[in-house]
C-alpha cells in the first residue's frame, strides 16, 4: 500500500503506539478507510483547494525558533517580504480560522477564539502532561494539541471530522517542522471512530463537544472507553446555572447554532459523570463567555458571539436563552 507523504508520520506514530497498546493494532488497520472517508474530495468540494494551498507554502529555513508553550503557537524564522506575503495569502485561503492564536514566520493569525484563555483556565488543574498519551476530541485545527505537546505530552492525537481543520493543522505543521519531535498528530474522524474499549490514553480532552451530541451520556461513555484505568478526563462544555437537576434543552437553535442539545448545570454534569462510572469528578472552572474571547476577526469574518446575543440584553441569546457559560470538569476513570 502506498502511503501519501502527509500521512506517513501518523502511520509511524500508530505503529509506535501499537507496540505499547494492543488496541492501536485494531485502529492502525482502520486508518486507510478512515483517512479516505475523512478526506474524500467527493464529500468536500473545497478540499482540493485547501490541500493545494498547503502544498504551495514555501520551504522554510532549517533554523527556526518554535514556541509551543506560549499563548500564541509561534514559529520564528527568516523570510523575506515576498515569501511572508505568500505565506499569508495561502494561510488566508484556509480561513475561517477559529482556534488560536498563531504567529507563523511573521504572519499573525488572529482567530475567532482566544483559545489561549481557555488553556489558561484549564492547564493549572491538569495532571502533569509530561510523558502522557493524550487524545483531543473535537480539537479543531489543533491549537490546544500543540499546547499539550508544549507541556511535554509524549503522543498527542487530535480527532476532528473537519477536513478544513485537518489542512489548517498541516499548514501549522509545515511551520513547526519537527520541533515537537513528531509527537503531535491529526486524524479526521469523530469519537465514534475510535475503537471500542481502547483504554489507551492517559488524558482525554473533550472541549466544546458535549452540547453538540444528542446522546450526551453516550459521549461520556465513549470518552471513558478511550481512557486507560486511572486516566484523566478533561471536559469543557456549555452549562447553565442551576442545581443538580437543571438541564436546558433548547429549541431548534441556541445562539444561532442548530445542533445544540443538552446544557446541564455544572452540578448536573458532575452527576452525569458519576452515573457513567467516573470518579473524583470536580468542577475546576465556570465562567460566562465574553465578547473579547469569541469574536469576529480579519481571519474569521463571519458572524460571531456578539451577533448571537439579544441586542437589548447581552445576558440572553437572541432566542431568549441564557448567554453562553462554560464549565470545566475533571474526572477519572476508576483504576
């Protein structure tokens, strides 16, 4: 089987993991089908354009300074003005950019989300990531995965079904090069494509995913199945104020999003985790989402949070529901 160059690092990483965990043998066998389905140009009309944009990024000097442990994922290397403009034009061809920020060889990508703010809220509460195998479910273009690798994770895998995010990740990889020693990877699939009872990851992140799932307890059980015994789940999701019985089920839309299902209180969310067999579930952060954290930018020119709130009352969505509020809950799979 001929493996495209862009996929070779992923195959090699899975081979390495298969030496440690038998579950990766099964997953490795499924990679060809999963990659073909996730990057099928018949399903995604713009996919070839994104692939070409990444392929046209100019070669970079070997000497570069890479920071994966700063607010902006940063790569500094000497490019002349013409190549810097070329890079910017090609990176803009991959827009909209939602998670970041990035600074890549003189190009600052001001993303819709200040994802570094979320990381600042989450990071102090994590079990140290150094040497751990990490799964980032619904990780977008991989901003948080780069930060996880910057914190020392031995193997970080983003899964997200969006091919645009896949090619944004590959664009960033072009700049990062091998500065992460090849520890950061992206597979364009969803959690349902992870083999059952893999039980292989030390830490599993699910941030901004749960409210998009029509069966939230099923999602929690899928996350648990990916964790090794004793492993840590980091769950970030929309919540509402209330007691351990409070759950909001919006109508057709919530903050203009059509695919939002259950918004529990943080207390109810802890109860869901316990019901699914997690232990030591605790809320480590809860806060309203500000208009400074999620907003339209030159790199994401569509409507954003400000457009989704009631213009007369910013504490409500335009549908009349409580404005977005997010909680981070950490729990463990029993050892």
